[in-house]
């Protein structure tokens, strides 16, 4: 038994040590402080090992992967577009799970834990193994499936054929993953205790629902982006799914999601708010403290210690950068494409859905945009633009999720007005878009109107958040090429050196939307319940009306409910929905194929100051910045390359 614990201790150390209370609120200490003899004899030692396995799960931390789709971008860089769905190919970690399974069996045999605890631990081990393999299959296709530690298969000096496992077909791999979740469900308890972040029975159901929806979507939409049929991996069905598989997987997604729904354990935090402000408050609170009513799986980050990342506070625009220089701030921006997705309420009291397309032109035709606003926008066109009485007016009746989770021009954040403007119509009627400036703010010249001084960039000097900077200074900390920024994970009161806001890997809202999508796509399940699932999410955001159970409405909710949570990139991945100009049959990313910005401009040519808004490509979308003008995703990139396929004696992808 000492030998077994020695193996897993070494494997754990190779992962990087993580404080156990990051996953288990009731635990203390970390793996480096657990002696080998304690690992052999104490349940706390087993918990420390288990916590380290949890810490190795892919995708279990805040990242900014969603900025690589149409709805986000690095604030100061040229528009980028790519898939960054977290992958996984680490059989060393999977071996550590297998060694932990051996520990469980040994501890049960020795009487260190009883049968009930052994089953619960084994359920967690099966859950973790299923998660690792799920991440593997969704990025690589069919994979070698190893179900035990291979110590007994190794003989020095021999061919060691027992160490080499062939790849299963992609369908066989998906089926195995789903079966592993089923086995975990059978063994896991319904609860791991009050406010525990460890996996329970319903965590496994929720993760199974996610995996089954992934397999179903990929089966149904594989032909949207077929890869070369001459590849060996395709011919052997290692990277191949067909539409006939879809309904079976949709049924599994429906059943698993329904088990979570019918359990009554989870609910949407905030329920049905009394008004828009209440909805905004609830939605804000959801991402300030881990809400166990909705959080099915994730991290609390409650300690805010030095082992967490400070990445999210680098998403703030320039006005809120504390101690950052160069590329330290404004590392993430939201595009106009995303802002347009958030619907308006028709009125504060009725709160029915109204199209979220931001009106910029008097005509209401919002299909066009300016490729070069500095040359294309002229004084003669000012009258064509809809005028607003404040810079924040176009956003005030938008979906509470937009107001809670997105920084927009004129909003207040940390007690400061957010200045995101990019030009001016002067009192004489002449126009200035992106006026020349420098690092000191010279050129951002104020103009007085009715006793108030207005600035092209919203605030005096460099006291603004966007659009201000020299093209020769691409790292200018005073520039954001878009006028929207993520707010969701940021502390609303002050900057933090380390993350303290929660991360939800699975929220109850995802389970509801998974059920709705699986029913809508397959025609199976309870359509009335699916419609209610869809609308419950909307009602939590303050809407009173109901929308129909359509794929368009479901995809809309994936976009607006899970913005900045790295779920949208997963939707595009599983549905083969990344933008490709050669295949516009999908509607997930629209047909524009461009990341757009909104340029607020103060108009001082009338009796009072008003604001107009230009739809445009960002300033970085020019040849001066190396922009090619083509955003596209290669179908072959839906499958990642197989690492070390020669040494592992398995077939590669894309060859």
C-alpha cells in the first residue's frame, strides 16, 4: 500500500500543488503538507489526493477564450478569430486517477473506510475520469481508452506491447464517456454536504447532459464542416460522426438534464425579479459570490490568495487600470456584435422583448457599417444619424444581463463614469473621428457648450477608456478599439490583485438550456417543459413575456446568458458553427463575418449637446495594423492533432 501511495503522491506533485480549500470549502491544508504515512492511513490524506485530481480538470478556471469569436476580441489587437476550446491529452493524469482507484480499494479492504465511503470515492474517481476523457474526445475524436494503471504491463527491455492501446472510433469513445458518467451517477451521493464544491450525483447528471448534447450536436452537424475523406482517421471513423447517431444522444441529454431539474436541488438564483433594477442586482450578485442554489460545479475563489490568477482585472479599460502598464489593461473587449444580441424591454412595466439591435440611423437600416470612419463619415451625414440626449441612453432599457455584465459608454463602474467615446461634431458642424492625440492626451481638445466642456474621447486628457492612441503606439494603455468591456467577473467596488469572484463550470441555467435545445433539435422529451426552461432563464433577467421554443431563441440565450463564460465557443465547436465565408448555411455567428465596434460621438452643432453612434470596423481593422479582412475557421481545425502518435503507435488526425 505504501508503494501505491508513493505513485500517486509523485503524480500529484507533477500536477502542481493546489490548496484543497479551493475546491473543498470544509478542508484544510494542501498536498505538500500531508506526510506519506498520513496518506496511507487517513481519510484527510485521501481527500488531499482527490483535491489535486480535481485541480487538474481542464477548463476549470476563468479564461478569455470567448473573445476569439465574433463577440469579443483583445481590446488593442487586430480582430482575431479561432477556436480555443480547452483540450486534454494527459494519460499521466488519467493514470493518477487509476492509482487513486487502487487506493480506494485498498483502504476499503483494510477497513480505513467503510463500503459507503468507498462507493462515494469511487463515484468521484469515475466522474473525474469521465471528465478527462470527455475533454479528450471532444477535441481529438476517437481516442485510446485505458481503464487501469499499466504498471504490470511494463517489462524493461521488452517490446511492452501491453502499453499500446489503439484508438477507438469516435462514436465508441463518446459511448464510453457517457457510460462512465452513468457509473459515477450510480455511486455518487445526492449531496456532498452543505456548500460543498465536490461532485455529487447531480453534478454527474449535469456533466453527462453536457457531453451527450455535444455528441448529439456533432453527429447532427458534422457535415457542416466535413474533413478530407481520404484521411485514414476519417476512413476508420476515428474523426467521424453521422446524423443517425444524433437522436440517441439527444435522448440521453434530455434524460440527464431532466434528472437534475426534477431533483429540486438547484434553481436559478434571483428567480423572478420585481423590476429591472432587482434583476440587475441579482445578476451582479451571482458573479460576486458563489451561489450554491445555481452553481452545480465550479470554484469559489473565496480566499483570494496568491495562488489564484489576477487575469480578470486586466480586462478593465484604461480608467480602472491600477498599476498596469503597456498591455496590462484592456486585454478583453466586447464587440458591437454581442451588444446587439441583448434585447430591449419594450417598457419598464410591461418588459416584453424588443429587438436589441442598437439604432444608429434615423432610417433604422442597421445592416451597413463604416470600414474607415475617419474618411467615410462626413458632416453631410450627421443628419442621417439618430440623436440621443445622453451617451448611455441607447443602453438603458437593454436586457438586465447586459447592464449587469457589460461595461458600456456612460455607465458607472467603481464609482466612476465610463468614458468610451471616439469623436465630436463641433459647433460649426465639422466632424472629427479619432482626432490625433498622444500619450499625454494632447489633441483631445475640449469644447464648451452651455457651460459644460465636452471632449472627443469623453474625458479630459487621458482620463478616458477607449479609442485614444497613436497608430504608431499599438500598446498604448489609453486605447480600446471597442466601446464595450466585460464586467461579469470583476469586483464592482475595487481592484483586486487576485481573483475573488466565483467561477461556474456548470450553472443550473446551462442544464435548463441543454434540455431545451435537445428537445427542440430532436422532437423528443416534453416540449412544454422545454419552453418553460427557456423562458425561466429570460424571466430571471426581467422579461415577462414568453418566447417560442425555437432553435433561434435557444441559440440567442446561449449567447447572452453565458457571455464571457467560455460557453459560446463550446456551442460553436459542437455545432460546427464557427464562421466560414465559404459556408454560410449556419447562423450561429451570423453572416457579417466582421467584428464591429460602436463609436459614440458628441454632437455640439445643435442647441444642446446630443450623441450619435457610428457602426464601424475597429480602428485596428486596417492594413496599417496587418489586418487581412478575412475572419474564417478551417474545418480541419475542429479536430486537434494527436500528440506523439508515432511513439504511441496510433493513427494521426488530418493525414
